C-alpha cells in the first residue's frame, strides 16, 4: 500500500511537472511568434474653420492631439493596446510586438485621454469630451508581417461654437447643455452610440467687462445629419441666473463646426446659426427672436 501511494505521488509530481513544462513551452512559442510592427499616424482630416479654411484639410498630429491609443481586437476581445502622449518622444509613431494574426484596428487621437472598451464603445476617460480623431479597419496578418502600418485619421466629433455680444459685468459663468449628441463613440459606424445630455461649464471671471463670450463643446453625433438642442445659461457671482435660452433644432454634422453667434444679451437681440463649411449642402440660418426673454 505504501508502495502504491509512493507511485501515485510520483505520478502526480510528473503530471504537474509536465503541465508546467507545457505552459513554459507555450510561452516560448508565443515569444517566438511575436514580431515588431510600427504604427505611424501620418496625418488626419480636420475642418479648420477657425483658420479661415472652408474645406477639409490634411494636418499633422502634433499640436492637434495630446493622447494617442492603438488597439487591436479580435471580435470584441481586445488583444493589444498601446498608448502615447504628446510628451513621449516620437509621438505619433508606436513600435510594438504583436502576434501576427488578423485583427480589427482602432486608433484614437484626442486632446483628452480616451478609453477604448470595444470598437463600438469608446468614451472619454475623464468627464469631458475634447477634439477626437479616429481610424477603424481590418488589419491582416500579411500587413503585420510587413512590419509597418501607416494610419490616417478622420475627425470623430462635431463642435458647437457659441459667440455672443458684449457680456454684462455681472456675468461670471456660462453653462452649455447639449441634448441629442453622445459621449460614446462607435468606430465601426463612425457615429455616436446612443443619445444623451452633456454639460460644459466655463468660468468667465477672468474675462474683461463687456468682452464678447466665445466658448463651445464637442459631441459625437448619432446620425450623419443631426439636430440637437442647446440650453445656454449665464450666471452671476452668486450663482443666480442672469439669462437662459434653449436653442432647438440646431443642425450639426460629424466633422463640422456649427457656429452660433448673435446678440444674446440685448433685449431685442437676434441670433443666427450656421454650419460653417462649403461641403455642407447649404448654409443653414435659423433666426431666433430673443426680445421676449
């Protein structure tokens, strides 16, 4: 009986040793399969309305994004993720080791850190969305074996720009509340995932008395041509509302800036909303009568 127990113990030890050896062999095999590949974000498309350019323009990554992530998926399973910030040397070029297989590639560049849960669920890591660019597509084993993957990005967000006439002295803060956009991005469709309400609050305390207000916010749009509503509220130093108004039916489009400007504080003020890009089928002008506010 003692002899039998000894044989069982030896057999168990051999089994454990064999399993460990198999695991090590598998790890060694994976290491041998790993190969170097370089992802290079060459440029991206942006709409430079603020610079007076009225068409999509190719631009460099530097200066327009501070965070970069490259993620490789098989289905919804993330196999690899590599990240850089603008403080890293060689920002925009990521060299990594991966097992050459067929993947779906997601690349996100933004002025804020983004979290890539899956190709259909990408959102800000913090609580605020900023200018964001993306790429999504199939990445074949043959391409990886070539060792180089050049990537061009397109803008993922739309921007609502708000400009007013001279603010009253008592105005110290402004809040924009946008309903109909999204803070989650679906890279497969290139659109927002779902619809929500987002708020951006900006302090105006350092703004000179009677200065014009210029601010805005980014959003992902759930449709290619989308109408949102934007509630604008301005406050005094005691957090009391000085004035508020909700703009409804505001037209927005992914990759474009919707410019809103007018006499917000005048009793008989008028307001105009335009899509500032000649690629839009036609400029949209929506007058608002604020005389009753």
